[in-house]
């Protein structure tokens, strides 16, 4: 709830108003062109009882209460501009151009203002370090000159003579929670701002702190003493603002906030675009002069649908991919590496600023600031621009679910819960020791929605992967009975978070065509990728955590016993079209004792790698996009740690280099074969040939595109080759092997079909044609018909492709009901990941800086 308390200190009955009788010469007495001094005698020089007879006689200026002067001097006034600065004054008998000027210079012996005309006006001390004077030259640009007892002097522009840099429309939109460019309003901005007759360069500071009694800005420009730069409260929503002329880009700063309890606390700027390098915590004034060169990429992106396009994602943690390389240094090497592997996209673990490296970026303190560990925001723009020019899309992990409790950041920002929910039963995530955003607060929602748009707009990213969505959807997520509050209907769904996710997804897709929003959602919550217009959450893709767990469990079993687990490798197709899925083998699966991908596999070293090859073939040919975490593309034996770099040395071993080559071949073949991606989200794009050959650990299926092209995919997950395997096919002719993971070039045994098989008219597996194949052990085969385009026929969805209405998920939720979304799941089926430890950046770099494959 917005705090509307008047933060001006209460009037002390013993305070006496301070009014100075001053002699103000008429304008004719001062020659501005000559820089004439306008004499203002001290208050004690004029008897208070005298009434001015003319403009040249002493007059009484408006009175300022002593408690206001004291509040300004102590930096606790909520409206310092109402006291300090220049103020037109209407007094009978005096011209319309009478202006009173006040300035705070507590240690000065004498103070004057130097007008833009050159005229000098001496000020008189009226109490508590506040100086006051008047002139009849109208509103002027001016500087304040203070002289001190040691003979020194200081001349500076007065920040209290400027109008606000935040307009009424901005305040209204923020109050409504609908400002889509909030980063242009709040935070610190180096800018030109109008004075009276010209513009001045400086920095405008604005911050949202509705419960604060006073706010000051401190930094390198004022010796970290906020008394000289108290901010004004602009409206009832609690936005505070100050323009400080002369401040240059790059300076560090923080906000000092006076809480309702009377304590001063220092906070980093929630809207800062740059920060000091952790563990330092101050914000920095950032300006950008980066010139983008990815217009062609953005134009093409806006014209394609990412959900019906090829997408193979390389997930990486920037700090441990090649430790020691920053945004700019890594650009060329990363592009060359991804091009050799033919990935379409790269996904970075969170890049927003975070205090603890061991969180991998998932505990964010600066949502609008790319982490300064790797360089400046412009350096990150250079990295993304370089990737785009190479035809590689960029996805960034985004963490709107929770934030850390660090005292310098968002927690208890103005002395009370502000960004977090006020009730700890909703405002704290116990498993991670973090705080949960108050998704029902309009300004908090605006902060997050605008942040998503900020990354799209300012950094040209192509997608956001939203972390920990399940923790947002359920009020009882990882909580025992009595530790959570039900919603207004008595249920466990977080209605405010659901509404927020719908808003951010709809807004992102509306404002940036061609982008993709991806949910890491580990439950069977219905409608995650259903459009918001149909009541869904509005994501474009959802991580298929069920597929990941089932298939990894299956491949971890010795081939001798896989027949008893066959349902795990086929079950994903029962629900494959309930959402738009992405198949992830992510960072979470190769840490904390889980082992690397190759380490999960049974058998000796050759068998482990063969299992990985077969698994990746199944993953790339299965409906859905795919994501693979760094290091797994070459079979790193050890699990990942953010404290060290990848085991690049293992690429010197031919079998691991061969696995690397297979991933590149998978990506190239995948991109060049629309049948493997064009109908990912349509049942017409998939048809089982044989899903029931558990005894031989074999499964076969067809993939199709809209033009009728088909690819037959066969996997042998047994440890022995199978000769004479007859495969039913939809058409007779020559079917070419476009991929064989057992090929010698990929480290396999070389078992295959000499590159092609001939399908005759003998029907098999319910199809009119068939061919005999030799199936290599622990391998996948992809076959494509060699034919003329004239032979192609449009495809229709097979009647059995979609799940039957009476089929149900493992948790018992009927698919028919799930598609209509009236029934929510009873409990999340996955626990949140455990965060990591601390990070180091001391691993060696490459020899020449630009290898196709990084080496040490």
C-alpha cells in the first residue's frame, strides 16, 4: 500500500519564522551587462518594524520556518526544492521580477550567486547553513559561490533550481503499473536538462521509495555526503528525483534512505544499468554510444515464427566456459565454436548483476545491469551483435521468481517490504533463502515487465528463459502445511503470479515479434504454452522435464535390463502435444553429484560414449527443440563446476573429438531437414512405426514436414547389432542414411547399411513398403527417401497421433481435461535445484585467442 505520510519534519512550537528585511535595488540600479553587484544586507542590518516605502527600501521576504531550514540542513526534507533554489515572489510595490534565492552552504563564511548575466548577488545567512538573497532580474541561470575561512572558494551549479526530469505522464503510467520503458524514467541518466535559458549536462537520479521519510544521493561526485543532494518526493507513489548538473558518466553512487524508524540505510539503485565489480556494491552512471550492426538479423527475426523454426540451443555459463575472457574477448571465439557445431542459438545463464558467483547468476541484485565481471554493457552488446551477425540467436536466463536478501539491494528497500511480499508466508522462498516478489503490487510488476522489455530493447536478445516458474505458480511450493496462505478462492495457485506471467509474455510478444519466451516449469500445470487469449500463461516453449528425467533414467540402465524400462523412453509421446516443448539437458543435470552426461551412462568408456551418441540422436529427432549444456558436446567426464573451466584437453582424445563432430553433424542435418522441426507442435509431424519392440530395445518412428517430406528414425538401445531388421516404410524406393551415430567418423564401430537401403513393396508394421536394415549397437539411424518433388503429397495427422481422451498423465490428470485446463495438479513433481558454491576465474586461456575449438 502506498505510504502517503507527509515526511516534512513537524513544526516545533518554539521555532521562530526566519524572514529577512533586505534592500532590493530596482532593476535600473543594476547593469547586467556590466556584471553589477546587487547588494543584499544582512537580516540584522534592517529594523524589523520598518515598512518599505519603495522598492529601494528594505522589504520583508517570505518567511521560512526554522524546522524547514533545519530539515534541509540535515538532509531530511522531503521537498528541499521548496526551500532551496530560486523562487519568484510577489510583493506589493515591488516589480514582477523579484526572485528569492536560497542555497545550503553550512561551512561557508560568505555566499553569493553569480547570475548568467554576470551580475553577482550576495546572500545572507538565515540559519542552519542556509543562505538567502534576492534580486529583481527575474528567473536566471546561476551558480553559487561559497568562500571559506581558509581562503578557498567553491563555485558550482545549484541542483535545486531545475524542474523535475520525470514528467506527470511518466508518474501516472508508473502509478498504474503500465510504463513499458521504465528504465528511461527511474535510475541514473546522464542527460542535458533545461535550466532557464539553456541546457546543462548532468545526471538525473530517480528512485521509487514510497515508505521513505527522505532520500539522498551519495557518490564520488559529492564525497559520499548526501546532505548536499537531498531528493524531492514527486508524488503519492513515492518517486524521488534530483538533477545534479556537472556529474559525469562512470561515477559510482548509491541512495541514502531515511526509514520510518529514523535510520539511514544505503541502497544500490534497483534501476542501475551498470554496477561496480562485485564484491563492491555501488551503482555506476552508464552511458552507451554503441552502434548496432544487426538490423538484417532483427528484420529476419520479426518475419519468422521461432516455434515452427529449427532451434538447437547451446547452454553456457559465461564465467566458466573460458575463465578470464570478458564479453568482448569471448565474442570471436564463441562465434567460431558455435558455427563449427552449427548451433542456432546460445543460451546464457543469467547475466544480470549478482553478488555471489556461486549462485550462477540466479540470485540477482541488479536486474537492469549486466554483470560487470565481464565488462561494460556496451561490451555485452558487442558480443550479442557479433552472434547475430553470424546468424546465431541469443537467449538469456531471467529470474523474476525471487531475489537475495543482501542488505544493499532490493530487500527491505525503503526500510519496509517493498519489492517482496509483506507476509513471509508468501514473501520468502525457504529452500533458497531468498525473497519472493510481490506480484500483486502494480509497481513491482511494472519493474519486472519493463525489465524483460529492457533486455529485448536495449540488448537485442531473442528470448528469455524464465527460471523457476513452478515456484511462482504454487503458493505451497516446497512448504509444509501451515507455512503458506491460500489465495482468495482458498486454492494453492498464486493468482497474482499467474497474472504477471500472462502480462509479461503477452507484452513481450506484442512489442518484439519473433522473440521466444521459454518456461522452466517442472509440474503439469496446464496451459503453460497456451496463448493468454485462451487463458494460458502465454509462453512459447516449456522445458520438458518429464522427458529429461524419463530418458536419462532409461539410458542409465544397463542395456541388458532396458526391456523392463521401455515405457520410459516412449512415454513422452503420450503428452508431447499438450505443450510446445523444448528438450533440455541443462546445467542442473551435470552438477551436485549427478555426474556428467557421459558419466551417467553404463558400460566401459566406448559403451558410455556410444550410449551418449544414441541418446543425442534420439533427442535431436524427437519432437521439440533441444538444449545441451556446455561440455556435454564432447563428453566431458567430470561434472560441471563454476569454479573452473571445461576440460578442453579431452578434445585431444579422438573418441571425444568424434563426439564433438557428431553434435555438429546432428545440428547441420537437423537444420537442413524440415521434417525434424517444421511440425514440432503438430501431431501430423510424428508417427510411430514401432514403439513396442522392448525385447530388442528398438524403437522406430517417422517425422514429417508440411510438404510431405519424411524421415524414418530407428534406434537400437541394445548392446549388440541387429541384422535383418525389417522396417515398415510409407513408400518403396531408396532410403538414404543421412545419419548413423555408429559411423567410424563419430567414434563408432562402423556397422551400417552402406549409406542406403532399398524398400520393396512388402508391407510391414502396417505400412505398404519395407526394407531390411542392419542396426548398429547403441546407435541411431536417420533415413530419408530419395525421390522427386513431384512425388510428394500433403500430410494429414494420423488418427492415433494425439493422446486418447481416456489416457492420463502419470499423476492421474486426464489429458482431455488438461487441455481444457479446469483441473490443476495437486503438487509440484520436482524439487528446486541446489545452488552452487563460489566462482573463480583463473583457468588458462587459449594460445592464439581464436581457435575453432578452444584448447589450453
